[in-house]
């Protein structure tokens, strides 16, 4: 296992507020030819064993130098012993109460100093070559400010699903249309791009990664790495039904109002697709939480906004069929996912 050492910052000592984004300012390698530092930010809350596995995957990276930053979002029992059990100097901070994942990520950004910033949720893991592949992609073209990878994830039914990115370059239009939503664990971002786009929104209860990537894409270009270099767990800790109202009542109006003008500037089609994609998200969350009446309504609204999406149409048909149609659709989807997983491994 590779060990990467970094500057230690005292847990209670914030950085100079005049330098909100840390010490590095340009996001590129130093003029002396050294490799750029990657700051890896892990927000965590009360999952010590998963955090241990996440840190192990960071320390196993083939790339160096790495600065490890762990932000404990007010866990009942401090994560410090887990962090200190590794032979790696790390920046550690603990909030005295739970403040949310984006607040923790933003604290990590403020306390970090690398030219590049990567994020890893505490229940995710990286393949050893992830950062090396991403840094190489961004160092090859200074116009690229964000690199993101494919991912694989497993759910409660043990199926394994792969998601492969395809959007490269100027990605704003495709993202407005709802194409391929990544998670924070897939991202590597130049610090200069964070300067331009701003921090992840701490007020968003859901779709934080999608909204931030939309902002980033309006300031820089994206590099897609197709390999699934992130492994995610999707299980009981993600309560879809609990987040449906947050998406409908908070995230949807906040995201739409923030980006409506930018989508309209691209064109009417882009604005319609943008609104349709958000409505489809609401409808999909309603569907998966068993709120079929709400699902029918929001998927119908999404279809009216942009009636050319086969995915929205299929989900609307499932919602119209109610519980039995949804359960049948889930069974078919699970079977196809298993077949694809077996086919991929063979």
C-alpha cells in the first residue's frame, strides 16, 4: 500500500479567510516540474468501517503526491481514531453537529492546498489508477478543468451496474438535457475551476453533484474517462422516500431558478430539456418511493415539456400501471442488469 504524506492542519484552525480556496491558485503543475498535488476530501458521518475502506483506496493510489483531508460531519463518535490509525499525515476537522455533506466538502476545500481537488464519499472506493488517469488527462490540456470517471455500484439485491461517461469538452448543453449525472466521488477538479464556479451549494438537500457540475461546465471543459474507476454502494442508507419532498420543494426550484437564464441563453430547446429533466427526476423519485399519483403527474409534466425522451415516456407508462407495473419493471431491470454484469465479466 502506498503511503502519501501531507501537511497537518490543526482541527480547530481555519485557513485565512482572505484565501477561501486554499494556498494553490492556478490548478497546474509548478514551474519547477514537480507533479501537482491532489487534495482528496472525504466527508464522513458515523460510518467508521466504510471510512477505513475509503481511506485505504486513497492510500493505494498509484499517483503521488496526495493530500488527504477528512471532515467528520458531527459523528456521535469522532472519526479521528480511524484517520490516525493509518500511516499518513492527514488534515482532519470535526464539526460539533451534523451540517450536511456539502458543508463538509466545502470545509475540506478551504482546508486543502492541492492544485487539484478530488472528492470521495465515505461509502465509496477508488480503483488504484483513478487519480493517475485523471491527472494525466487534465495535464494534457489546460482548457480541461474537470475530469470524471465511470462508476460501478451495487444495490441491496446485489446486482452490479456500470455507468460509463461520454460527455467530453463543452458539456453544458448535454448536462442541461439531463445527460449522465456523475457523483462527487468520480470528480477531479482544478482549483482554478472552483475559483470560477464557486463551491458546491450547501443549501441543496439533493442533486448537489449535478448542480455543481452544471456550474463548472459553464466555466471549463470536461474530460471523460470511460473506465469504472469508482465503486459505489447503494443501499438502505439512501432513503429515496425521505428525499422526495426535498427534491420537489427545495432542490427543483433552487436549481431551475439558478440556471434558467443560462439554459435560455443557449436556446429554447435547451431550456425545455432542462426543465423536463428536473421534472423527470421528481417523477422518478416519486415512482421509486411508491407515490404513483405524484409520479404520474410529474412525469406527465416532464413529457409535456419535452415529448421526445423515450426514458420519460417509459417511466410514465410504468407510473400509469401503478405498483404492479413498477414491480414488474424493477424485476426486468434487475434481470437485465445481472445479465449485463455477467456478460461484462465473461
